[in-house]
């Protein structure tokens, strides 16, 4: 079988979707049946850290000034037309593509009020709907996203396949490496200071301003030594510096661009934190929460959407509001036995969501479509 893989999202900083691609390619390189061919189509050459990482993957470079949908439609579509199946792992696919297609949809956030602008709904939302309806199979991370793709996009349930998103083996508890954990805390705060952690792209939708306000209230109302580490870029409406100054925590909050040489470099950052907090209003899934749990870190998470599917029963779940968040942080920090129990439950969940198994499930869906004997029937 010949499988084409849309690798456009490997360019740039590897956040959630970029990491998803990397994990698929890493494990498919080992799991691909003998005689199958996997071709990775790229708009730009791989950077040095990925070059040569997947010996069984054939790289096809389609350099172009175009990006996004134009590149997919005008360059990728014709080049992949004679393959048995094309896998598009990030929502969109070439327009007018007529061969067998599998698309991965990681969330359908536009179903939530104010999650996206009117322009987004008229452009990207329509595009993602078209691509999902066009595909023979759509891979989604959980039940919430499955339901949204079925009801909002109009894709029949028989074409939808739930495959969770997980954590790599690099993410595990590091209690036996106290010097590494201490060095990690010193790296960000200048001293061996305990900290609370959020990893990912900060935004209003993810309630990062509320998290900062909760942290400021925690500092004001109690004698807690903790700092707050926001590991990832901030995309909020107001400048982060202004928010920190207004709340008086500019010396207690550290925010980074989230760039690491290797994704496994995040492992001690999770493990060194006292609590990982994800207060988002809406997520299709959360790889960062899965990684934090695999690292054995106590988790506080909003009981919303995909976060509930990831963490319920394994984390301290809250309604995403300021009072509930402050109370949760105080409760978890004050109760050593509760925090130890949350760490144990987190480890159990993280171990159940390992990429090796999940990548194979994804490959099975792609190969099943490639082996099909008839083409798609448009849902609408």
C-alpha cells in the first residue's frame, strides 16, 4: 500500500498539532507493514532535529511560496492523486481531491459561543466541514469532538473513529531525580521555588487571565511560596505584562515562548511542578494535560468538553470560574494526601494513553481506507 502524508504542519514551532504529526511519523516508521510505502509531503525541508528521524519515511518536497489551502490544493493534491490513501492530520485537505482520504479533526471549537469570530466561521469552519464530509474516515480524539463533527459538520457516525491522543514514554515521574527537578525550578525562578504550571498557547478561551487572577488572589490571601509558570506564547486581548502589573504578580509569574529543542525536554518541567492547571472553557482534547498526568503531576482541570474526557476521575475537576479555581488550588496545596492521591491517579491515566498504541490505531484506520474497494459517498 502507498500512503501519502500531508506534512505541511511540521513547519514552524511544534505545538499540539505539530507534535501530533511528529508522533504519528515516529511510530508509523516502526509500525508500517513490510512492503507498504509512506511518503511525507512537505512545503519546506525538515529542520535539523527531524532530518533523518524516520528512515522508512520517503520525503517528497513540494517547495512553494504558497502555504495552507492553496499549497494543499495546487501542489499536494495532484502529487498524491495516485496513492492508495492520503492522510491529512490537521483538519484540511486539498479541494477537489478525488482519491481516498482520511482527515484528523482535533476539535470543533466553533460550536461554542464566542470561541471564534464570524470570519472564522465563514472561512475555516466551512473549509473544515467540507473536508470532513469529503473524507472516507475522520479521526477525532474523543466523544465530544465526535458528536460535534457528526452534528455540526454533518458527517455520518460510521465514518467517525475515536482515537485518543497521548503521552510519550519520556513523560514519567522523576522523584528519583531530585537534582534535576531542583535545577528545573531554579532555571525558571532563580531559586528552588515551587511552582504551578500551565503548558500551551495561552488565551482568553483557555482562561489564562483568570488563572493569573486566581494566582494573584492565592498570593494575597495566603503564605504560599509558589510561582506560576506559563510555558508557551500568550495570545490574549490585553498585553500579559499589563495584566501582571495590574495584579501585582509581575515578579512571581514567568511566561516563555514554549520553544524546546526536543519535546521530551518538557518532561522535567511537568515533573517539577506541584500542580498542573488547565482551566480552559473548550478543548477537543488536551495532550499537555495527558503529558502532565503521565509525569505524575497533580492536575486541576476544567470539567468542560474534551478536558473532562481526558481527566475526569484522575484530576481535581472544577467549573471554570475564579472562585472555584482559587478554592481548588488552595485545597490541593493544603492537603498532602489529596495531592499524593491525585498524582497516583494521574500516573494511571497517563500510562493508559501512550502514543505507541494510539499511533497504531490511527494507522489501522488509514490502512483500512486505503484497502477499500470503492470511493466515498458525499454526506451532503
